């Protein structure tokens, strides 16, 4: 087990220790750093069975305020949310083929519905959903590729997203946002199903039904 983050080295190291794994730090907005992660994992562990692309960035920008999203904002979001997972998949492919492994991309309900913290964020996740399907078609049967698309997840990052919390607490059939454990449980189930590939699985407590 390898845990990665851009910052929060102390928290990442503690989590890796709890999982009896190792911790690696890298900024996925840096193409070279992203591409170098897989060789570092292989040097440490000798093999790779599963790649979970969970890193992402987001900040609220009203969809009607087009001028608030600059070209630099778009590039930053696409670099981390789309290009970095692509680079990691590319670097991991030989090892995943050898282990008959799998990739799970963590995307967003915003990549399925016209919602989300910003238009650029939603577009980056929609693109990653489509890349997921394209890779599944291209890499099977040796490597499976799926995506898990959560809605609101109750974390420190979203603690002050009052409107989103109100929406999930009142409009979703489950009447609450997801907990991180809900997302982790689904990812584990996707990894464990050796026939599943090419799927984007919504995990939004049924909000999409409204």
C-alpha cells in the first residue's frame, strides 16, 4: 500500500503507517513528478496491482460568472484532474499488465450532471469519465479501468459548503452527504470485482434521481 499527497506530509505518513504502507509526496501539477511516482512505487515494492487516482483540486466559482475562470484556472484544473491521472496510467500500464491489475479513477457527479463547484471542474471530471471508458475498451482484458463518481463528501474541504450540505441533507434520498468511508467501500468493491470494467458509478446518495 502506497499513500500519496501533494501536501500534508505528516498526515500522509501517519495514514501510511496505519495501513502498514509507505508514503510518497509529489505535486501532480508537475508532469515530471507525476510520471516519476510509479517508478518510485516499483522501486519500493517491486509490483503494482491497483492504481487509485484520487487526487484532485476544486474551488467554488459560480457557473454564471464566466469571467471568474481564467485560462490559468482551466489549465491548473485540467493538469491535476485529468492530465495527471493520464500520466499515472501511462506510467503504470506495464506493471498493471503484468499483475492483471486495475485502475479506479475518482471523478465526480459533476462529471455526469451539469453541476459542480465550477464549469472547469465539471468539465475536467467529465473528461476523466470518458477517458475511463476509452482506457477500459483499449486495455482489456489485461487491465480493468473504472470510475467512482461521488457527490458531496463530508470532509474538512467541504465543511463550509453550506448550500451543498443543505441540498444533500434535504433533497437526496439518503438525506446526508457521503462519508469518506462510503467512497472507500465502493472503491474496494470495484477493485474486488474482476469482471467490472468501463463503468462510471455514481455515489451521490440518490441525488441524481431528483
